């Protein structure tokens, strides 16, 4: 029963992330009709996305702390309720200033994911977490694809406001499902040392543990990796469509087929990365970091080869781009798994939020930097130089993490063993 139920929880959270990402990313393909209705320019429309990202970045740390203090399942339900409500408010905005303000509020729930990963770490043992996180993260590229399809079909026929009402309503339904369907788990329940214990004790984050996170070198290196690691993601997602159109001469249909195929392989990379990370971790404490470093290094090599393919060799280009997509996402499920391998259960959401905070800072800078290089040189050089440089930096940072992580893993295992002894002594005085 417990095994079946925990996979039900994974399904519910997958559904939440899939549909939440769909709602969040709808605004991209709906940009033109929104601009036409409000009579705004590209700079004003760009501000709409920027304010939501800024709100999300600031609130990552708030959500992380709240998740480590209170019931995570109920807080995720609250995030889904906020998602639905703010999307409805955004759909009702009668003018641009109110649209900008209500769009900013949609960033509140965008930073709610760390609690999901933290809660699932108490349903699944360390040996399985990479695969579970990889499976869950497939929801993000799938949400991007679903959002594009909805925008080009339902958005065209019903208009963007009605589409926002639909996706906002879905958020409210998911909130009810999570609130009544997902049970909270004691923090640390799935740690190997707690197996067989009826009661394991209750732990919450405090200021001392927050300071310890800020002084944890391995976590700081993971944050630095997150900052640089999002540069390729944001450069490719923001500029690659235009690169295919303007510098490789692709038609709209060719662009869509090429990108959908790349996204499919990128989605597969999440699960492959999680599976490889779990496999390597069972053999060495450094396994997840080594898999991640090898993944980003391979991605750098493959992207260089991909962009070197002559324009007329579209088949070779598509094959190499798909392989690049597969390697791009290998590190993604392993980062939260590494965090949960080294951080005590009651501080995991905060630690994960710190890496997301660093990523959001990087995500804001990447498209602008690429644009500057493209104006002076070309999009080809902008994409290649930024992505390869960032991935090489990430390779080095993962190498440092691989060097340091065994002592942190052993430190957590000793802590959990001590807690298990205390819990057993309390049950059998």
C-alpha cells in the first residue's frame, strides 16, 4: 500500500508541475495578441516577464524556509491555490499597468518547487531519489510543449483571457487534490537509519541551521554551478528559435519539428541522468557529481559539433542537436539528490531554494549577454561561446563537488545514526 501510495504522490506532483509550467510558459507564445490588445512595445512586454522572475527569485528563500518549518503538502496546495487565483487576476486586468502588477503576483507560486522535492525525499530512499526527481522534472519541458500547443489552438480560438481562466481553474482543482490527497511525511522518514522505527522525532529548521547552510562549501559550489548552469538553458530557449530562422534559414515548420525533437530528447535526459546518478551513487559517494560533470562536459562538446554542421546537412544537425538535448538535462535531477545526500531533512527545502535563487540571478543575465554578443558578431557565436564556457565552468565546479561530497555524505549518515539511536532509546527506555 505504501509503495503504491508514494507513486500516487509522485503522479500528483508531476501533474502539478506539468500544468503549472504550462500556465507559466503560455505567455511566450501569446505575446503578440497581448501586446496588440494593450498597445505596448517589446520593452514593456519584456518587463512583464522580468517582474515575475524577480518576485519568484526573492520568494524562493521564503518558500524554502516555510517548507522546512511547516507542513509541506499543505504549502504546495497553497501554492496551487495562489497559481489559480493570480492567473485569474491576470486574465481580468483591463489595462497594461494592472496586467503588469497582476503578472508580478504570478511569480509568487513559481518558487514553490523545493518543498515538493523535500517531501519526496521522505517517501523515497537515497538509492531511488535521482530517478524519481528525473521523472518529475520531465514535467517542465512537457509543460513548455503543452503550453505552446494550447496557445496556438485554444488561445487562437478563444483568446488569451479565456485560456488564462482555464489554466487558472486547473490550478484551483489541483490545489484541492493536493490538500486532500497528499499526506505529510516525518522529515527523515526514508533515511536508511530510520528503517523499522515507529517514531523518529520531529525536527525543524532554525537560524543556526540556516547559518550552517551558508557556511557549507559543497552547497556553495552547487549554488555557483546553478548560477552558471542556467546560462545555456536560457540562451538556447530564448534565442535558438531565432538562430534557426535567421542564420540557418529554417522555415517555421522546420523550426517546430527540430525543437520538438530536441525537447523530447531533453525530456528523456532527465530520467537518464537520474538513473545514471543513482547507479553511480551506489558505487561511490561521488557518483552523482561525476555523472553531472561528465554530462555537462559532453554537452559542451556536442553543442560545438552541432553548430559546426553545414546548413544544408539538416539531418546531421538534428541528430547532434537531439544528442545535445539529452546531455543538457543529465545534471538536473542529480543536483537536488546531492543536496538531499548532504543536508539534514529539516533544512533541505531551504538549501534547494538557495540553489534556485542563484539560478534565477543567472537566468536574468544570460539572454541579455547573448543579445549583446549577437549584435556585435552573430547568434552562432553568442550561443556557442556562452554555452560552452558555462558548461566548462560547471564541469570544474562539479569536479570540486565530487572531491568534497563524500565527507558531507558521511557526516549526514553519522547524524542520522545518532538520531536513530535517540529515537530508539526514547521508544525503549
